[in-house]
């Protein structure tokens, strides 16, 4: 097929309630949609890039202010915008990890963390999860000791998910930080599923870095994100270039090495900034989101044979559910096989569950209204009853 450049409307968002596990927190606000159009030209944010020539100093549009305000909001000392959470991991690993260094991550770490470790020549060492699918301070301490004994050196970095992508569980960050700091290991908090949807306080958690994903949880276009650091590490990660042209003698001012000079331009940074007021407001309404998550999860677990594999009652909107003994049993004898489930959901105006999956799958209820929540909950029950599954 040839790309003609003509783009259809995106039905998923226009016509359906979307419970896709990764998309919920990244939907743009109306303000971001307006900003995206206004700043759609490539270098549009550079109209007023005056000395010093760097993205985070631009005051019109208020990019400098966003950097200050967003750092404050996360209770961290300094912040930069980055093209996705993964680029935040990359900047930190590239600054702190040397070839052959052991680096601590967890049994629930995202692949992009592993990629950043590999790029820097580090050796990934995972903290195992416990029987409740949690990463604990005790397990972290034990693993750190083991790794130091094995490699004969202290890991330069530890990554931990605030909320992991497999279960949507919230982990004991304070306990893990306590363990890491006993060995002077800095902690990077992966806030891909927390920054922008729930309250996050870097100083209260005690972390050294926070990484957030704009397109996952801050109502921003992709690829966007934030990297925040505390004062102790800011100078290292946000160091400026010292290289000089050996023939021309040129120097390059205050460009930051890990940021490749400047990062987000145009649509991405302006979408992130335009959504920021709404994002700050919505994290204060987290309790309501959790309530909606519980309503839907309760509906699913009221279907005989269905097991919630995430923490219960839910504390987050991302949930992993096991329907092997319920919807998958129906699928075995259904003419549409596993596709019956997504097709029944679609008939009811719901999308986001991978077509064909009826065994273990994830959904995210973030951003649903109460009416939509009740409709999704009732739909799961109805599909079960229509297919002779008992609902308690
Ligand atoms: C837990 C987690 N961390 C990091 C990432 C990467 O985020 P980004 O796409 O912003 O680089 C993802 C994306 O799926 C994720 O689920």
C-alpha cells in the first residue's frame, strides 16, 4: 500500500470508550490540541530564543517557566523536557554508568530501562519481586549486597517503577530509597504511570531523579517527557559541553551534553505545557480515579472464575486481570473464538482490549466519567451473563 498522506479520523477516541492500558493518561486536553495547531511549524518555539540560546531559557512561549514550575510541582530541584521517558533514562545512565558497572533495576522494570543500561555498557541486575508482585526495601537491600559482593563494586544507579506496567501496583519507594542510600546509590524513579495522573513528591519519596512520560501520563503529544533531578546530581546530568573545535577554536556555549543541546521543539513541548494546568488539577482528583478503577475491577471479579492479579482493592487505574476460567472458557466454544470478547465490547462502545485476548490482559480506567465507568462495569457483567457465566 502506498502512503497517500491522507489521514482518517481516529475512531478509537472519537467513537469509543477507550480502556487501552497505555493510552489513558496521554489523551490531549483541549488546550493542548489548540497549542499543537498554533505551534505546528518545526521550529515554532524558537521565534524568541534569545541569549542564552537554549530551549529551557525561552520565556515566550513560557518554556522556562514550565521548567521551573514542573520541577517545583514534583518537589525536585531541576527539570528538563525530554523526548519520552526513555530519553530520561538514557541521559541518567549515560552520565552515571561506566562500562562493566552493575546497575540495579527490578523484576518489573520496563525494557527501555534495560536499553539505557546496555547503551552505557552497564550490566543489569534485577531485584526480584515478592509473592505479592511487589518490589520491597528488604529485597532491594538483599540484592544490593549480593551485587556488591559479586562485582566488587557499588552500583552507580538503581531504577525503580513508582507504578509498574505489568500489574499497576504502587511500590514501596521510600523503603527502596532507604536501602539504596545506605550504599550511596542514587535512585531513579520511573514515573511513567504516576507523574501526571497521581500526586508525586520527589523529596517526600527521597528519590534522586524522577522521569515522567508526557504521552503516557501528562496529556501530551509523543514523544515527550520530563527528567527531574535533585541538586546533588543536576550538575552531572545537565552538564554543559566543554568540547572545542580544534581547527576553528569554536566553543558551544551552554548546550547540555545529555540533552543534545535542545530537546523538544514545537508540538511536543507546547502540548505538554498547554496541558500542565489541567494535569496539576487532575492529580488532586486521583481518589475519584481510584474509585472508578475499583468499580470496574469489582464488576469483573464478580464474574465467576475471574481473578484480579493486581493489588486488590485497586490503588491505581491500570489493572491486570485473569479471565482464563471465565471469558476464555467461553472463547473455546465460540465461533469467533477469543475475538468474541473484543467484539462484544465494541458493540457496547468500548475498545482498548487487545482483540483475541481472553486469558490475561490489562486495562486502564483513567479519565472515564462516572457514567462511562458504570457502563463499562455493566457491560462486562452483561457479556458474562449473555454467555452463561455466573455473576455474583
Ligand atoms: C513503565 C514504563 N516505563 C517507561 C516507558 C517508556 O516511556 P516513553 O514511551 O515515554 O519513553 C513505558 C512505555 O510504555 C512504560 O510502560
